[in-house]
C-alpha cells in the first residue's frame, strides 16, 4: 500500500467511464496497449495520449492530456510513463481536473502523487488497472 486511495479502487472502477491513457503504445506487445485494449473491451471509453503516435486502435491520439477537448470529462488519467516522467504527466493532466490520477504498476513518484492529491484528485499509485479490474 502506498497510503493514497487504493482502498477506493472498487468504487473508482465502478464509477468511472472515461480514461485518458498517457503513454499509450500502438505496439500490441506493450503493457499500455494491452491494458487500454482490455479496458476498452470492458466498456470504458479510452482517450489515447502519446505525442509520438497518431492513432491507436483506429482512434486519433492526443499529444497531451491538456489537448483533450474541454467538453469531454475525463474520470481517470492512467499514466504509463517512467517514474521520473510522471510529474510532468501529472502536471499536464491536472490542467483538465480529472477525478483520479492513476499511476500504473511500476510508476512510483511521490512528488507527482502528492501534487495530484493537493490538487483534489484521488490517487492510485503502483497498481495495474487491468489487474485490479480482473480482481473485482
């Protein structure tokens, strides 16, 4: 446990519908691709975010979370970035005021998590959203 909002994971996954996946890959062997594909098949709306690819699973990819139109509410920003890049990703994500910042398994950055909490978002860190969804 990291002491953030891991105890609220069941509620988070049941209530949320729209997920921006930061660092999504267009390569099927990558975790970000597989997790996003699974979540999409489970009924979540996926908003792919990656500055170096143009499409994912037939969808346009946003360069940054802050490029997602303001009319689109994002429940979760799911971050697949190296821990040292997580703070920058969270700073960008907080511009759209998501309900939850989810730092994927292996992405541990206390400064990024604390910034998100201070800004009013729930935070889950070092957990895989797909594994948590399976568990429920």
